[in-house]
C-alpha cells in the first residue's frame, strides 16, 4: 500500500488480544489489511522471537499436513518450545490448511500454563470454511474482526493531516448531551467527511481501491480482486463445483443488495437447485463477502422463517458487478438508498466488533412496508437508525 493510515479504529482491541495468552484469530475479507496490521505489530516488538507461516505456500501446507507444525516452529525459532524465550507464531490465511488446528490445539494445551507460545492466526474467511476442525479450538481462541475502511479510516487515509477523534457516534445514541458534544468535535471535519461519503457509497472501503486515482483504475483493481477471490479462495473450496454459477450468484446478490431476499427468483434466474443456492450463498457468508440481516421480531423462531435482507458488503464490488459506479446515476435512479444502507451496515459492523456485550443487527419494517430502518441491539439496549 502506498499511503498509510496511523491507526485502525479497532486496532487497540485487536492488539490487546494479541497480548493475551489464548490463540487469537483475526478474521476479515481479503485485502482489508489484516497482514498489514499484524506485520506492523511484529515491527513494534522486534525483541520478540517471531515465527511466520503463510498457508498460501503449498510447501508449508504439506509439511503441516504431515504433522510437522511443532518441528517447523522450532526450526524457524532455532530453539525448542519451552526451553528459551517465548515464541510468537503468526499464521496467515490459516483457514486454507485443514490440518493446522488440531496441531495448534495440542501445542497450545501443552505449553499454555507456562505461557511459552502465542499463536496469532489470520484468515479471509471463517475458520471452519473448509470443513475444518476449528471447533477443537473452542475455549482456546479469541475471534477478532477487521473490516474494510470505515468513513473515519478513509478520511484518515486520504487526508492524513486531519486528526479526527477516534470515538464512534454509536457510543452516544442514548446520551443527547454527549451526542451534541460529539457533533461539535466533528464540526471541523464535516467538509472532509461529507466528501468521503459518496466515495464510500460508490467504491467501498478496500484500502487499495481508495489509493487508485481514477475510476478506471479503481474498476481494474476490483476486477482483479474479484478474479483473485474466485481463483484463490473459492476454487479451493472442494464443494464448489461451478465457479461460473458462483460468480453469477455474486452478481445477483450485488443487484439485490439492500433488498429482501427472494430465493425463488434467484433459483429461476440462476437455473440451479435450492440446495445449491443455499450452499453457495453460505460460502459467500463464510468468506465474509455477504451478510444477511433479519427483521426484528420478538421471537427467534419466527425470525428464522421471515425473509432477511441481503448485502454484498463491499460497495465497490456492487458497483463493479452491477455496472453502476456513478454517484449521480445512483442518485437519479433511486439506487443510492441501498448503497447508503450498505455503508451504514459497514459502520455498524465495525462498531459492534469492539463490543464485549452480546449484540445483533436487525432491520425494522413498518406495517405498511414503506420504510426500512436498520435496528441494532446489544445487551439490554436497542436503537433504530432511519
């Protein structure tokens, strides 16, 4: 990345997890900056004994498949585990190696009481993406998330001179006085943030997209991003037998972002079986490209059978897949509202990643069905965003 951002909004929480003894898994869609954050953390602590593996490397995957993880760690560390300095093990794209997790569990369990080893795993998908035995890490792993840049991070990247306050507006929704104080602190940056919002609604928050200078260059990056995602991430999933159908599903999800999910319409358009649709859409969720938000109903069982709204999370990919990447066109055709919902969802997801309390995001629909409102709930508190 050419430009740099001083700090990600949830960086403190993520690095605090790095310092705790349990295994840390840092998850997020590809190219959101997970490896950059991890390598920055490693550079901040050069005195520590670091060992780094990348599961994109076939030779390393094969050795781990041969039950050689402990040997590989000791070879790179030039010492036995537990016989010298604490070893810090970073594993990139961990979800691509099915055999990794049982070995991490065994090593962690053996040395956890002495605090002689720390594992930090990163992945562009949920840990069980490839039917892995990630449940073996239950009780041993802290799951942390890194999203694409939110509005503040985008402003900090493109306007590094702007020293924006770090707190989130969502923290003050129940305190009118503090909310007004928050707005006053943001007033000097109103012009920059207002300029950034249309960019986010058209191009999303992938760091490298934001660094591209022209719309043509941004579209070229997104085309390459999509191709790499399909060829590297999706093709590696054994049960995905039709890559073309998967890409068509992504396009359909892009076109319907912000709309109520209509499975029968999708089945008719894609000419696929319902089970295939459910399976492929599940992998879109697992690779952190797609999110479904259910309506708020005061019953979990009822909520399951009500149609959710679907979001292809990155607005840049929505622009590329739909061919609509002009703000004025979006505004004149009435499509801007769905992009705005997508942006709000990204902001909410980034904020809820920092919450310890149990939380959920829902949408609220009035009885007339004309107004859609994102609703979120954490702990015993809830609010709605019109």
